[in-house]
C-alpha cells in the first residue's frame, strides 16, 4: 500500500521535474515511487475484479474469471 506521504513525494518530484529538473538520485527515487504506486494500483484493481459478479438478464450470477494472456509473436 502506498502512503499519503509517498503520494505527496511523487507529486513534489513531478512538479520539481517540470520546474527545474531532477538530480539522478531524485530520478531513481521517482521511478521507485512510481513503480510502487502502479503495483499498488494493479493489486487494488485485481482485488476489485476478483470480487465482481455479473448478473445476467435471466437472474443468474457469474463471477468474473481471469483469461490467460495471448501469446506474443
């Protein structure tokens, strides 16, 4: 889970990047924070979808299942 302090730091680094640029250390920190944020977002989305149920017009309920990813050529 990403804390509010981490989100604030992501936003601060984004604003600083646009205004004056970042040092190499700050760029690495920004990349790590963004990766953690994206991972937390994906985990939350998967959790939501795993608990989603589709109700058909006939009244039956069906859980959403994960499809396998298609093979890349």
